[in-house]
C-alpha cells in the first residue's frame, strides 16, 4: 500500500513539474548609450532615464541563410514594448538587415525602420542572433537575441 501511494505521489509530482511554465528570464539593467541584449519576453530597464523595453518577439526572419548564395537578403522584424516610467506601454515594430555575424549596419535603408525615437530617446537595433544557416533548420523563437542601444536624441 505504501509503495502504491509513493508511486502515485511521484507521478503526480512529475506531472506538476512538467506543467509548470519555463523559468522567466531575469530582467536586464542597462544605462543610456550601452548595448544590451534581450531574448523574447525579456525586459530591460535603462536605469538612468526610467525607460523599460520588452522584446515581445521576432515576427519574421527573411535573412538569407549563410549556406546559400542569394541575390539579396531580407530583413529580420521584431516587436518591442516600450514604456517611460509609469506611463502606458507602447508597442513598436522594428526591422533591420544584418551581416552573417548578426550585426546591423550603422546606415539606414529606405523603408526599413531599425530605430525609433520614443520620449526623446533613440532606440536602435544593433544586431540579431542567431543568423540562419540553412533552409531546413528553423530558428526557435526562444533562441533569438536582439541587441539594442538607447541614446538621447
């Protein structure tokens, strides 16, 4: 009887652990002018200005995989939520091109919004990793890392 009770308890414990969501990512603390990296659903606070940025996720990735020769490579698009102090969060969508090492160019491209001014601060995408390698391997949403900077405009 004790063995059956113990086995039942162990099975229930395993089922409860399996149903729990993944451990939330720790928030990032950064300062104005420093580069920081966010994973999907991770938040960064720019401490010296009270700005909070959350990477909602990468919406699309049209970059040419590194194992393929393409005539052109597309952008990677992401959604952010930004909030100043206790203000209401604002959702913004950005996109950028990157080199195969994931770095975004400093120059702007017509029709590509890789930066936005919010409450007098410039939020800019400086890189996105990982870079796609081939057409068959899909990058999972949780694997993306977006590098950003915030500077006063």
